[in-house]
């Protein structure tokens, strides 16, 4: 410890989304062994992990293993990130930086940096590790994890996991996100929205440019979703994100409302949309500019939620998922003009064809982030064992049952307009019943 210097009292703060890094128990009292944070770029994951670990090292004695699957040299590790946080917190006088480790003179804590691929046997024999940080955990192989997990066995020890997702089948993404995670795991998805310093940076300009021009990769790079097959995306090349003003709606325009009701962990979605002839004079654009989107919404909470998010919806007809007649009846009794959207064989496919017939599907980026995500990610199933002429997984005519709540709500909203396969739309059948 530096002569004549007293260790400072350091108040370490991280973005709000990362405050659980300092928890020892979950809100229900369950002790936390695994802390898994995953998501898109510029979410401040590495910065927050390093800062929180420096704070822990400065307050209590820890042996902190910083690892990743591939580390050919110390330059490939998070050494520099940790060092920068020590210096940013003005704690450098109480730390010693060697070529291979970072040592805290105040508590005796030590950061060590090792790669799983080259040092797995050395890691296997490590004793006393209390914190383990796996960076770029999307590349961690299952066999490496099966050795590492039981190696970190000190009482009260924790494994911290951070990564940007790549493939759904990646070992730790499947363990902590795709499948049901262990009960002692805290898992959180983060994005650029959780970074309070992101707005106004070059990164924000790059994000917005990619959002408008490369939606194939946008959700993977910025929103933290796994890679998507462009050819499998139902509304590829149709979705445009804009922050347009309300006065864009032409006078006396018909407004359409559609609702899809969630089950269990799936979301409930009420949205507003309208149609505008394109400025070029050919084709029409579909605009979606309001959403009321929530997970785990109970029946008796819907009226208040809809009134809060979209009060004007009470004055318009709403078409909703016919699979929930009790919910439709409940909302009708509460004063909503709501009825079941008509369904018929292949109505989902007919609806998709109708929506793809619009020149553009324009979604308000700020007011409808969930619907925008659904439209970008809604996909057909692929066969990973077969490839098309371009070498990509073969796309099958089977719609995946996820990311469909926004598109389904729009289909319900426009159900009276959508042409049945080989027949007439509902409206046309009403005015021409004998046809």
C-alpha cells in the first residue's frame, strides 16, 4: 500500500441495468451463482463488468479469473479494460500491474487472465477462484464449460458471463437463454438503450444507418438477437423504421386497430395502423404508429393498460384474435368496440401476402419498438440439414411460432380487407353476397 496514503472510499456506479452485478441474492432470496448479461453492441457490458469487479477487488479479497475460449496473448484478454477502470476510478496507486496479472495491494485481490482453449488443464487445477468472468461467452465450447463450472467451487463464488449472441445453438446461449436457466442464475438482455453515454455518439449514427440500410444484420449487431437467415424473414425488404410526425396522417383517413392476446409468457399487443398512397403515385404504404405491448398482462389489467397507452382506441373498431372470446367479451363490457377477426383456412398465409403487397411497411421506431422487432424477426422455418442454391439453409413454408404478435395484430386490424385465397374479401362479400 502506498506509504502515508489512506485508501479512498470509492462509490462505484454502473448503468442501472447492471446494478445486479453487485447482488449476492435474487429478489426472491435465491443465492446467485451465475450472472449472465447478453445483448447487442455498445451496451456497456464489458465496461460495467470490469468496473464492478474492480470495486469487488478493492473491497474484499478475491481471486478473479478473467477468461474466454480463445486467448493467444494477454492482448486478447480483458486486461486493458480492467486496467482502464482501475485508472478511471483513480485507484492506480493501490494496484500493481504486471505482464500477466493485476494485483490489489489493499486487499490482496488478484486478476488473472487465461484462455480456455490453451489453458484448460491449468484452469482445472486452480484453487480459490471467487469470481470468474467469461467474456465473449458465445464462443465458449460445451466441453470447456463442463470443466470450468465445477472448478469454480469456492463458497460464495460466482461466474459472470457476457457476450453478444451469435447462433442459437451456442452452448452458453442455449444453457442460459434458449433453455430454462439454472435457478441460481440471473440473466438479463441489454442493448445500446442501457448505455447512458451512447446517445449522440458516432455509434448512434452508425446504429441508425444500419437500421435503415441493413436490417438483415441490424438485430444481430445492435439488438442482441442471434443471426437470422435473410431469406427466411417473412417481411424482408418491406420494413422501414422512421420517426414520423402525427400530422403525416391525411385528413379523414381510416384508422385500423388490431389486438393479439398473449398466453403465459407471450405478449399482448394492441396496435394502430393506417394506409397512405405512396408519394410516387403507385402502390400504398402501411404505417404503424402506436403500440400497447406488454408481457404477462392479466385480464383485469388490460383496460387500464390500453387506456394508458392508446386512449383513442375506444373510439374505433378493434379486430382481435378470435381464439380468446372471453377476453373480447370482457373488453366489450368495458366499453371497447371490439370483435373477433374472421379466420379461414390459410388466413395467415393470405394475410402475409396482403401485407407484402404494400409498397412499404413503415413503423414508428420510437413509439413501436416491439412491433418493429417482431416484423424484422418474423421468419419461416429453415432446414439446417439442407441448403438452397446459394448454400444457405433451405427455407420451408412453415411459419415459426415466435415474433408473430405484431404481424398478427396487423392482420387482424386489416382482416376486412384481406382477400381470401380464391375468393373475395369480407367487405366485398358483404356488398356482393351472391357473387
